[in-house]
C-alpha cells in the first residue's frame, strides 16, 4: 500500500515512515502541514494518508475534508495525540477511515492498518468507546458532540435508500456515478456503525436523521 505521512514534526514523520517501510508499506511522501498534505495527495496519489490533527496553517481535519472531496478513493487515518470527542466525531463524520492515537505500540498500530486493508476501520480502542457512547447518548435524546452525524448529501442519499431504490436508481436520481453512491453508502455505514443498508435506515430513523414516512 502506498502511504503519505503528514505530521508537523519531522522526527515523528521519519519514525512512522521507517516503521511502515519495515512492515512492507511504500511511503511515497511526507507533508509538514495540511496544505502540503492536500497538494501531496493530488501529486502522488497515495492509497492511504496517515495524518496528524494539530498542524500549522491548515489542520488535519480541514485537510481531511479537502482530500476526501477531491479524492474520495484515498483512505485517510488520523494519527494524533488528541482524545477530544469533538475531534473524533468530526474525523469520522468527515470520512476518515480511522482514528489512531500516537500512544499505540507499534504492533497494535500495524494490526490496525492491516485491518484497514481488509475493509475495516482503523480505530484506537478508546476512540471506539467514545463513538459508541456518543451514539448511545444520541439515541437517548442527548445532543451529539456535533450538530450533524451525516452530511446533508448522505441524508439525502439515505432517504432514497429508505425508499427502496437500488444504487443505480440512486445514481440516476442524484446525477452521480454508481461508485459515488457506493462510496457514500460505505461512509454512512461507518458513521452509523452498522453492517448493512437496512440497519443504516433503522438507525437513522431511531436517531431522528430521517423520518419514518420516507420509507416504503
């Protein structure tokens, strides 16, 4: 897997790059801030970006949003010291495929990345706990850490899923490609922590993201 490492500390970048290369990954480049990361992704087209959140200029969360908007196929995993609920939720909501803490040992870090290659999210155990607890609180009527769990586009698409439309029909309705629909559905499943479309619709109704009357 081709990897870009983005962190404002050169020593940290070099350490991560060395660990990845020793494990068989190809490090195609490094970036020292969010702006460099966005530019490097466009130039180098990595398969995976490992990115810190706290960086000068453009932070990692803003860079994540821009990267996913321009290159939705690129996987992005936040690798950070931040355990703030807000950061975790915003990263997942913005399309990150993982959230790992720098306190992880090397073996656990690489194990998370291997899971990512098989379609799993790369999540630090504490991040998983925060996400699950947050959704439980939301389901009980508490306000989420962020105003929205899903983007407006994802809610629009999920309403169409709830109406029983196929991916092809949704693509025609929204004037997008089938691959774009599949990408959004994967993001919805990840954000709602569910396994399939039916569970996504059920969860979204329970959380008040879509109305039951939208289903058939």
